[in-house]
């Protein structure tokens, strides 16, 4: 027996030396390739749990913290639990990989079901993250044993080889998830595919390479187990679309007529026809209502028309990719140009081509004065060298760090920089009734950027009491009135506008902190207030 085909014994509880079907160097390469693939799969599971939580629950920081802390803790537990298994590393590793592929592959589907039907998302997330982490933690001790069984190596060198393959695999998994798996397959199918790769790379490779160490009956059982895992994952993949439709519909009151997942968010459109024959189309982004076609005119008239009493030759709209605010802006003949900045290209595509929405926004994007820009508003403003007479900020609610930055003192400072000398800005600022701390924090953050503010609020039945803030780079607050050339409106008039500046005693300005990039206080306020609403 030559040295390059001999298997040297482990120092602790090793099996008798075994002849391999490959030279030692090729066998080690194959095991390290398995390490590489398993590491990539493990990181995909981790990222899938974080991303799903961000979509369903908001606040990506909290979701990432829960997943990472639980998984890292569980990996330590898994490593300890794997110590007794090193006496039969081949069988143990095959079982661990099959279990990891099954749990990880089904994790997204199970959590979606827990969210939709059981309202137990966070407890389920902790359990799933712990199971996945424990199984990942059990991998490395067993893989180290297998590497040493092929050819005895000094501990430091063996650890270096193992970790190098592990970390590079994690890099590939981390890049594959957002750029390949998520856009091409989505959350559920992407996790199922990774589970299938995991069980083949982990179980099949090791079973084939070390088949002479395992009895025929055990081999047959392990191969059958791998086949069963692949069968479960494959069958679930075939039914994934039907499951997702059913689970998603549970979350919405009205029938879903359109659903899209983009790299940025989940877009859902629902439509219900009342007994009177009046249709109610609703747009949701990550589960948050953006408008109802029944009363959206109240929201958008209140957002747009008060600020148009100032100069409005050049208008900038940040957010509002549905085109409804743009529709109201373009009703003014004095508007020479209207630039709309929207992060998600799919929202703009729907606003242009999805006929029910395009009809609702009056085909606003076809107006030659309109220009749409696909960009992150914060980054886009930083590189801007233009000025605008009117800036309308119509962003989603700041329920996580990514959106909270669009309500920060720094963001309003960027807006102030692009305002013309007599320019003005309006911000949709949430509900002063359901979320008063959030509302007044936004108002205080705008003022902290050096803008004089006028807060006001109106009733929008789909939202409840809803607030806005008009601001200008002047010492005195801007006058709140309708423009002399305002078109005929369905909801807003001068009397209502003047009344809208009065807040009830229990919802007036309060002692809150400003929202900044370094201290995103709004996320905390939003979580607390909407949870209690």
C-alpha cells in the first residue's frame, strides 16, 4: 500500500485505515469542494431567513440580529453535539447534511406558513434559525475528521484548508443569493434548490468517496434517505407556486390580481367590486397599503395642491412611483417639467403598462413634461446639481433603517440644497393619531435641517387621520393655501386646508427626538406605535 492511497488513523477513536478509490490529494480536494458547497448553501439559508423577515415584518436590522445571533449560538451548540459523532464521521455527516438540506430547503416555506396562518413568525424564526445553525455547526468537526482520515495533517494546516474552503464558499453563496437565486427563483423555490444542491454535495460525495467504510445496509439506508429528501424538496418545488398564492391571499382582504417580487420589495395589487359596482383597487408594498382607488384622491390632493401655491415651474417628486401624485402635479399648466425619482423599476413599469393603474394615474408618464428616474433618492440627490421650485416627498413609511434614512435630517438637508430660493417641500409624514411620536419626529427632523415648517392633517378613510408637513428654507413658515390656478378638486378647499393645521390636544407636538442616519429613532417609534395601534 503506497502512501498516497493509504488512510492514516486518527488519534482519537479512528476507524481502521481504509483504501480509497482516489489518491489522497484528489480525495482531499473532493472533500474541500464539499466544504465549499455546504458553506455556500449555509449562507444562502441565513440570508433567505433575513430577507424573508425583512419582507414580512419590516425592520431588517432586527431580523438580521435575530437570525445571526441565534444561528451563531446554535453553531456552537452543534459543534459540541458533533463531538461524539466523530467515531462514525461518514454516516454522521451524511445524516447531518440530509437533515440540513431538508430543514434549510423548507425553512422559507415553513416560515411563510407560520406568518400567514398561525401568526407565529418570530417564534418559528428562532426555532428554524436554531436548527439550521446547529446543523451547520455540526458540519465542521465531522469534515475535519474526514480530512484527517484521508491524510494526517498538522492541526493548524488542516484548519487553514478547511476554513479557506468554507469562507470562499460563503462568499459565493452570499453573492448568488441576491443576484441569482432571489431574482430568478424567488424565496421559496430558491431555498428548495439550494437544499437539493446541499444534499447532493454533502451526502452523495462523502458516501461515494468513503463507501468502503460503510456497510451495504447502511449505505442503502443513507442513499434512500438522500433520495427521500430530494423527493420531498422536488415535490415541494412543484407545488411552491400554488402554496405561495394561497398563503399570500390569506394576508389580504380582497382578491389578489397581481403579485410581483423584485430585488427591492414585494408588490401586490388587490381588487374588489362592491355591491354598488364600485371597484376598489389597492396597492401594497411589502404588505403596507399604498393607496385605495376609492379614496386615494383625498391623500394626493392633500399632498400636492397646498404646496403648488408657491412657484411650481420645475417640480421634483421623490417616491410616488404609482404616478398618482404626478397626475395631480401635471394638472397645472404652469408646470414646465416634473421629475419623478423611484427606486424600483417594476413599480414604474406597472404605473405605465398595467392598465388599471395607468388609467387611475391618467397615463401621467406619457405627458411630455414628465421624466422618470430609476434611482435611490438619497444617492441621487447627493450628485444633483439642479434646483427645483417644488419638491414632493412621497416615500413609504419609515418602518426600517432603509426607509428611515429618507426621513432623516441629512436627507432633508439634501432636499434643502436643491430647493430654489423661493422653493418649498412637502412630506407625507404618517398618522398623527396612530403614530404621533413618528409624525412629530419627522416634523422636528425637517426643522432641524434648517427649514420652516407647517404641519397639517386630513382624514383619508383607508389610512385614518393622515399628516403632512410643508417646509421652506425661510425664517417664517410658508403660507398654507391653494394656488390661484388650482384645478377643480374633489376633496380639498380653502376652509378644509385652514382647518387641517389644527390638531386636537392629545395629538399636538410632543417631546421627541430627531431622526438621523446615526440614530434612526423613527424605526423605534414606528415599531412601538403601530404595534399598539
